[in-house]
C-alpha cells in the first residue's frame, strides 16, 4: 500500500533545493576559486580534487551503511545540515589560509569537510529521497528536479557575486544550510511506519551480512565498472571545466560571469527534463538508459576537445541537461530491479558515488598534469576514448531488465536476494 503525501513531497523537495543551493554556492566555481583566489596551478588543483575524492571514498560506504540502518530517520541529515551552516567560516577563515600556506595540509583538511558535508552528503539525501518517494507515492525524478533548480539558482547568482567578492558565495552556502535545517525540523515522518512501507510485512533490518553479500555479487561489480569508467571519468572532466570555459573569453571576469549564466541555464533545462526522464527510462529500460546517458557523456567530452569557439563549448555544456536526468533515473531504476531495496543507500553511495570518487582519486592529479603540459583539448579527446571503451564493456556486462511481471519465485531465484521480488513489483517509475 502506498501513501500519498503532498506535505512530505514539498518538504523533501525543499530539502533538495537548499542542499543543492548550498553545494552549488560553494562548489560550482570551486576550480576557479582555487585558480584565481588561492593561486593554484592545474596540477595542484588536480591534487586538491584527488584529496576530495579520497575523503569522499572513505566516507561514502560509512554514510550508506548508516543511512540504510537509519531508514527514514533524519539524524544523518541533521549532521549534514549543521556542516552546511559551517561552510562560510570554514572556507574563508580555515580552508583558504591553509591552502595558501601548505597545499597538502589544506587539501587534506578541506577534503574531510567537503566530503562529510557535500560530496558524500549528496548521496545520502538523494538515496533518502528515493527511499521516501518509493513508499510515499511520488516520483523520484519529479522530486529530484528541485535539486537541479537549487543548483541553477545558486550558480546564476554566484557567477555575478564571485567577481564582487568570492566570500559572498560561501555566505550564501551557509545561509542555505540554515534553511535546510529549518525545513528538516518540519519534516515529520512518524506516520510512515515500517510495517506500512513493507505492505503489511515486518521490516527486515539491514545487517552487516547483507552488505558483505552485496559485495560478493558479480552484478554489483559490473554496475560499478560502468560507474567507474563512464561516470568517474566524466566527473574528472567536470572538475576544471569552468577554467577551460573561461579561457575562451578576453578576461577571467567575463568568463566567470558567462559560466555562471551558462551553468544556471543548463541546470534549469535539466530540471525540466527531470519531469520526462522517468517516461524515457520506462521505455528504454534501465540498462539502455545507462548506455544512453553514457553515450551523451562520450559525445560531450569528445566535442569539448574539438571545440574552437565559446558557443561550441557552451553547446557541449548544455548536453549535460539531457544526460543527468536519464542517468539518475536509470541508476535508481537499475538498483531497484537488480538489488535488495533495503540496501539502496549503500548501493547508491558505494556503487555510484564511491566509484566516481575512486576514479577521481586515481586520475585527477594525472589529468591536472596533462592540462598543464598538453592542454585541455588533447586530454579531453583521450578521456572520450576511455569513456567509449568502458561503454562497450558495460554493454556486455550490465544486466537486461527483468520481465515486467515475473513470479516472485522466479525473480527471487534469479536475483539471489529474498526481498528483491517485492521491490521489483513495488517500484515502477
């Protein structure tokens, strides 16, 4: 039995909006902040991103396992909200000074904070939203749209205020964190009892044995290969893209302002397309949705390497608006169809977020060195080749969607997990 919850829909949408607003305020122009304000070169910036990835890599499995045990408890979200409130004082008075004096120490301390608050926190709130939407009767894609709107709203403002004073962006981040906590205080999920959400059955708690069993599944590693090779490389591509985009303009200030407007426009279109992504994925299937999103990534990275004008690189950026909705909905659909839904947070944070950060940790310094010595264009073409190779591999490794209405015994036997049959029939985007 599903529960229609309009109040919960608007509150969780508000949480997504202000989380992404806070994250975007601090992070959308992060590479430009490192380059222009702190004075780091491409290699040093790559090292900072690698440190961020390592920290997120260590925290995401812990966050995922903890959130799966907490279910719909708000405790972990309160912790993340408090960290968001501390973004401005930390970045302005601690992080910037440490990076200026000692890049290694600053990168390590900053990475711990960013991972706990944002880089690993995003997986918590997205998986929390998916868990609630699956049982409360509203669509994840429509809810996640508000996160895109939050990012777009902040990026458009940050692109302007950054040229006035970069510190304003971090104050915006802290203010959004305060609103996040106020909304979270209003979110009361006591009426969503576990027996209701399990269609009258008693809830089975998540145990460490379940997590170890997940790691033993070949299909989990096949899924992780796709996310590592396709999404992970794409994440590295995104890290210093604002710096590359700004180079197409006569002054850094013009480039920063233009990137803010472009990124804001891209995410607004992304939010609109979130409404249609569930419809697209329901027709392509989860596996084909993943391959389609990966193909768009491949085209965008390759064309970015071949671009020679500002408008062509801007067009490449706009492809992101088509790719992200399909990717997110396909990822959660694939998880729902192939894994135990009780472990959705662990699978999302370990399989999706962890895989991205692992790739970033290993390749960010190398890619940053390539930017300094060979240029963005050459490195982008090479990265596109890697994405294309991983796409071909994933086409063979990813599992096809199960039949629409299989019997419980058939599904449970095929997927080797006792609770999967219920999750497959219950979750139909």
